[in-house]
C-alpha cells in the first residue's frame, strides 16, 4: 500500500502511487518515461485517471468523500469504492465478457485499478445521442443481466450463501439512501435539488407532487427497493454505466450494488433506452430525421427484454436440479408446475421492471440528475416537448404496469404516445 | 462467566453456575439451602430450568446444539440463543408488558437467565386444549404484534438503522433454514420427517404434493419469507410461544427472530387459533360441547386482527412525522393519500397473514411437528376428522386469500367449512 491514509491523487502523486503497486506498474512494463496520464471522470462522484504507454494501460478510479458534481456539501462515503470493487469482482466472475477486469484495490485510498476500455469504446449514452446503432447491445445486456441476476438469486444459491452476502452489502446503505432520496422521494416533493426545463414543465412537476395514485405506486416500489433482497443488483444500470463499441459492451460503475429487486436493474436500462428514444426528435435535423434510429431503439428495447427472458429462463432450466433453494426439484416436480411458477416469476419481474424503469425516467426529468439525451438539446422549448412526452409515458407505465402483458405492448404504448 | 467453554448444565453444575453469576444469585438472595430446581423444557430445542426459593426465582434456558426432540442427528446451532437474547431485549424494550425480563446472557454457554413466569401462567396452547377463555388475549397479542412490528419497520425507522439490524439478524440463518424446510418445503414433498394421522389422511397428504396451484402460492410465500426484510419478527409465534393467565400474556421463545415479513407472525398466531378451533370437536363431551368456547375462539381471531389493525395504524398516525422513511410526510402530505397508502399496506399485510397462517396450519397436520390441540385427541378417526377440516380450510385460505376483504369473512369461512 502506497499511502497509510486516504488522500485524493493528482497527476504527480498518482505516478508515485503506481510505482509502489506492482499489479499496476507491471501493466505499463514499469516504464514511466513516456506515460500518458489523463483525468477523465465526467461522472458525479469520482476521479478517473487513464494511464497508458506503448506497453499497456489501465484506469484508476478513486472515490471522493462527497458528490463531485455538487461539491463537498453533499457528503458521501468513500467506502462505496469497496462495494464497487466487490461487485466488479463478483459480476466479472459471473459474466467476464461484459465486465472490465480488476487489477488492484486499495480500501484505504478508496481506489480501484482496472482495465482501460480503449477507443473506440464510448459511454453508451453518448452513442445514443450521436445516433449510433449497436447491433449486439440487446444481446450483450440481456446476457449480463441474466447471468448476474440469476446466479446471485435464490434460484441458484442456498439461503446460507444468500444471507451471508445480503449482510455484507447492507454495509452499502449510504448509496441505497442516495437512491431512495433522488429516485423515490425528491421528484414527488418540493426539494432544493429538483430542477426541470422551466417554465415549460412547471405544471408537470407540480402535477407529480399532487398525484396521489402515482405516489401510492412509488411507495410500493420504494418498499421493494428497501426490503426485498432478490439478487445482487448493479443499482445504477443506466446508459452511462456501460461503455460500448460495435462489438463490445462493458458494464462499469457498480458502486450502488446491493441485494435488491432485480427489476431495478432491468428497469434502469429499459427506462433509459426509452428516454433516449424520446429525445431523438430533439436531435433530428433535415439530413437525418432519426426515424430509422428510433426504430432501432424500439427494437433494442423489445429484444433486450425478450432475450433476457429467454436467457434467464434457460439458466433456470439448466440449473433446476442445482443448489438453488427457491424451487426445490422434489416439490416443483412436473412440467405443469414448473411452467406455472416460471411464468408467474417472469410476469412479476416484468411488472417490477416497468415500475422501476418508469420511476427512473421521471427522476431524470424533474430530479437532481438529468441526462445528456435531453440536456444536449439546446432549444429549451424543443427539449421540454421531448421531456414532457417521456414524463407522460413514464406516468402511464408506472400506474398501468400490471396491465402490460409483454414488451411488445410497451413498444406499442411508446409509439402511441407520440401520435 | 462461570465456564470457559460450552457444556450442558445439569442440576448440580447449574447451582455452581448460578453461584458465579451475581445477576442470578441475587434473585434468590444468594440462598442456596432451600432451592427448588426443576427441568421443565417440553419444547423441541432446549433445556429449561426453574430455580426458586422463598426469596425469589428465575428461569435458565440453555440451547443445545441439536433438536432435542429428534436427537443429536438433527444438528442445530446453539448460536440461536444469542438471537433469542437479542430479540427478547429488543421486544422487551418495545413492549415490556408482554415480554419477560432478561437478567443474564452467556453466549459461550448459550444460556439466558430470565423471569420465571409463575403459576397460574401456563402455555396458551394447553389452555386452549383445556377450554379456558382468556378475555384479554386478543388485546394483548394485538398490542405485542403492533408494537414489535411497527417500531422495527421502515414506518418508524431510518433505512440506516434498518440495514444495520437486517445484517445482524442475517446471522440467524440456520433457524430461518429450519423454517424454510419444515413450513415451506417438507409438507409439499416426500420427506422422512413428515407424518400424519394414517391411514385417514393418506390421500390428503398425497393431494398436497400434487396440487400445483397450492405449490405456486407456497413459492410466493417462501420467497417473501427469504427475501423481504419488513420488520423484526418473532418467527415462531404459535400458541405455545406464549404463557398466559386471565390477566397476563407473556411472549417467549423468539429464537427464530429475524427481519422478515410481518404477516409471518400475525399468521402464526391466527393460524394456530384456527387449529385450536378445529380441534375443539375432538375435546367435546356430553357435559361440555365446547360450543361456547368455539365462539370465544372465533371472537378472539376476529378481535386480534381488528385490534391489531387499529393499534398499528394508530402508531402509524402518531409517528407520521417521525424518522420513518417509508412514507415521508413531505410526499404523503394530504389525508386522501395517507388513507390510500395505509389501506393498501393493511390489505397487503392481511393477505400475507392469511397466506402464512394457512401454511403454518398445513405443516402442523402433515409435517414433522404436530400440535397438542390435535395430538391430545386419542381417537384417531375423530382426530383425523378435525385435522382434515383444518387442512381443507387452510388450503382454501391459502389459495383464495386475496379475495378476503376482512377478518369477518375469514370467520364466516371457518363457520361455513364446518357445516
């Protein structure tokens, strides 16, 4: 360990640190003469350094004890780095194709050394804003979610393993509390952190705070988020939590990881794809009306759920006679009952995903943290039109989610909402 | 501490032990000359000694590392004693009227020293078999459940306190696993531990193992039991877990305590009262047809839920502006929405309670551990008639629980099932 107590690294101290850590310095062949170092953290919470030379590369991510984008006034435990590391290791073990390799962890320094996702990897959200299609995205994300959720659930594990890990991740409570506040609370009350495209959405923001039926549904989702330890979830699986190329999808930033409801991850991804869809009209211009791109997003939404459902149930079938304790083979011992429980499980998960996805959409329009999909639409009136469409759609999905029987019906609802 | 490692106490070693523990010896004024010591544990899991003289008294409960009634072949962690002590302290703090005082705990010895519940206190189940009315039972149990469940839920507490305690009680996983096995698994599969009144119930036991819709519902209940950390529950709140007189109700034996679904406790109590009801015809004779007593049991079932609901919602109203994070007052800020969320919460809790209660009934008829209510009916045919009625009722309640809108409808269903 290079330092005996926490200190934020800067370019120079970073090099001293790397020199003292063989797991990192070996990645650049211990050559510090022609090193390229750049701080690239554009997130809200951390410093991220790229370190590379002709021999190799890595990334260093250091957590700071406050929310970087807001400042030192919003304190946040740097222990989140420990849970991010734990989750990266576990998810990387379960799905190495879609999780960057970890080289080093330093709990004192709240610092992770990991694979540098080289160009042309970019943050998926930036690709969505730029109108780039990723033909393997649905397949990859379905794969990541199916594996990481199935293998950490009671469909695969014993209750002993489950409770041991649930207890460990209870330690990440501060990150859970942040989610509780910004996703399930602030958008539905007056909060100094809330903002929206004013004055266009003033009435809509107020309407959220006065919608009793919506608040009833949000309470049910919050209760599931706080109480239901269904699987090890990423906890922040929006479209800026993955870096992509045409061939590669890499999920990063699981510092919100804990044992929670699976639908929170699936909903985060689907909800942010719907936001991307709703923002496209704001990015259209004469030479590119984005119509084909919007169709690709809808197809990706539909494929993601369908592929996820297929992969998840395939894992279930494959491990039906394994150690998982939710459905003992001696009880669920005929094809009819197996079909019955699987259908109910997937239907409940679908409705959870819709609910959480819609809640994640709402908070990105009227809450503290907005998305580049909308923020990059310079014309406020045009931006507000896109946002209002997304907000109305999210309210419908959240309230009516139990009526949707499949993802095709969601795609229809998205189309209908536009006309 | 009297001993440096665990050893089961016997009458003589017990006295040496007590001499070395001032918190206990002071209760009997350090007078060992005319001491009465008796082992009275009639439960499945522990040794229980009564220690008393003219100056005072106490009880010593020592956990053994196996299930006492089955023998050393069924191992069970004696660490359950630690969780029993934790839960006794916490529940005693929240509801001192109905939890015996704890004087001493020794983790090495898995030993709790606590109040001796003096005569005429008897185990409630024995009173129910004897046909004794307890006019305050519903009021007391409603009070105990409302306080212990409300004050350990997110209606009263912050998510930080919640996750800290959830993590702690994850350590009681072996006891949870025992419940998972004997309540949610064994009755629905072939198991060497299952038994029932044969041959009368052979077909009924088989029918349980072939009832796909019932298994579907049981899976949902098991998932809630394993995944939903709603409140600190007793975990074994049947009618042998309380000692009563006409004036007093004392809840004991919370060694199964953990953060689970509230309905599991409420259901355990109500389900065991329904078992008591169904057994009464087996205890009737010409001079006492038990008709009036059966009415008293029905009234107690109805009163328990209604009083619980009243007390629980009163606590909620009283603490609406407190630290509880489930329903922030800034969001749930008008009478309509407050009524809406409370109604939904109580309806969901009612249906959970019915489901868990029915599952607890079923396991007492075809599973490993039976109840004295039925076991004390010597005539097997008569016993089987009572048991079958209870089993059919439980299956109906479990499958149809979401259709019941209030406890009066359950009482009607119980009556109807008999005619």
